[in-house]
């Protein structure tokens, strides 16, 4: 399950923070996630150097 990593003080009702996810949970063992945006599919993958690449 993906979870937010903001502290309770950061996630108060007064502050509208964007969701924050751990990349290891998002990418899984294969280091790859498919994201859909406005009907298009994108791949988010982790390189051998540990960097993230988003491609269409």
C-alpha cells in the first residue's frame, strides 16, 4: 500500500501539500511503473545508477 511520508505537522488542514510516495513502493521489484495521464501511458523506471526516467 502506498502511503504519504509527510509528518503530522506538515499535513495539517492549513497546508495543502501534494502526495508524497516512496519510489521503491511505487516501482516495485522490477523498478518500473506505468502511469496514465490524460489517456496517455507513461513508464517511470529506475536506472542502474538509481535515477528515475519518465518516458512516453
